[in-house]
């Protein structure tokens, strides 16, 4: 299977996060945001500004190295927010949905929103902006440096 690389610029990520805020604006008055760290910190900051939310909590988890998802470990839970009623959980991506499933167990009444979603993660979130294929690896702007990029056709030649 050919893995697809999708580099996202800061401008694109900001635009997509702002589009997510537009979708969430009519959902109601939010008590606060729970940012899933680390990927959810940047979109949570954008959501907080655009939706004028001042209460921010974090759910700190570890599940990825630089290229693969493993077991999820909760490093820090949020403060006392009960079942999450009226709270918005924000992450950058729902890949397999494992993190969102964990968040839903902890806060069953919260609304889960991600900027990007893959097919396996789609059933685990309430709102998202952009779907990508399961074999796409998103390169977020905080994870990349400027360097040569192999043309798509050249990648296919190297696979065969």
C-alpha cells in the first residue's frame, strides 16, 4: 500500500481550525475546552479565541511516536468537570479513534471535535472539518522542517 504524505502549512491549519470554530459556533454555549495534548493544543487555542472561551483544561495522553500510534497512556487528566456536559474536547486528528474513545469514556457528555479525521476515527468524533484517507500521514507544521520533497511519481517508482 502506498502511504500518502500530506504536509499542512501553518496557514492551512489555522484556516481549517477556524472553519471548525464556525461549525461549533451554533452548537451552544461552551463551558470550556479540553485540549488533548499535544496535537490538540494549537487548534484548542484557535477555538478558544474564535469562540471566546476562557476555561481551558488538558487531557494529556501519549500514543504516537513520530510515525506510529501505539497504546494510549493518560499522563494527566483534567480538573473536576464531571461527565463533560457543555465541554468541547479538541484534537488535531482522529486517526484510529483510540484517543477519542478514551476521551468519550472519561467525559461521555462532552462534544468531541477534530480538525482532521480518517475513516476509522470518523465514528468517534462529533464534528470535524476535513477527511483524509486512512493511509495518509499528515505532517503538521510543528513537526516539519523545510527540506527536499520527493515527487509523488518518484515515490511510486521506489515502491515497485
